[in-house]
């Protein structure tokens, strides 16, 4: 039996991911999904969930080209959103590159929104925030004196 904490966590997860209903109108599709569910000893919705998940994983490039959906970016966002408070404060190669780029970026810019900066570098907002909040000393050692206020980054002299 799940603990109270596990029950609350599952309930919260369900709130974040609303139910999507699908009506299978084609008899062929219904029979295929029914057989999948029976062979895997799962529900029809479980079989559909598996189909969708496998399709997404198998079509990552097409999703990126056609719909602008980057699977790797979504995985990173989910990881950053769900990471515990105890995390590795060691600089990652991507973070080192971004900090170096910040030095060049702020040669011409004095104020930028966090969202705009994330868009400019093509990374999630959480990555920019992690760099700013966790590696402020490294940023200062590069000669940058930055402050964050109301979602904007200011270069200070």
C-alpha cells in the first residue's frame, strides 16, 4: 500500500498531466490496441499510452523538424523541474560555455530578460537561472557584475 506521501505525489502528478480521451472509430485500430492490451495484460488506455510514448521516442527528429518540439530540451526541463534541492554544484561543460558567452553577450547589452537570454542561447530558462544563482562567483571572476530583478538581468559596473 502506498504511503501518504507517495499517494499525494501521484495525485499531484495527475493534476499536472490532465486526462486526454481518444475515441478509436476504426475497427482495425481498435482490434490492434485491444490485442496489445490483452497481450501485455494492461488496459486499453495503458496500451494507448505505450503507443504514444513509443511513437514520440521513434519520431524525435520529425517532431523537431515539423512541430519544433525538442525531446532533449523537454527531458532537460523535466529534470531541472524535478531535481531535488541537493544537486551537483560542479560546472558542467554547457554551463562553462554559457558563462563564457555571457561575457561576450554583455559587452553590448546592459539589460536583458531571462526568457530572452534563454531564447538567444537556445536553452531552457531553468538553465540560465541555475547558472546565475549557483555560479555567481564564477560569473564575477569573468569580470561580470550581474544582478537579477523581476525576471531581468542587469549588468552593473
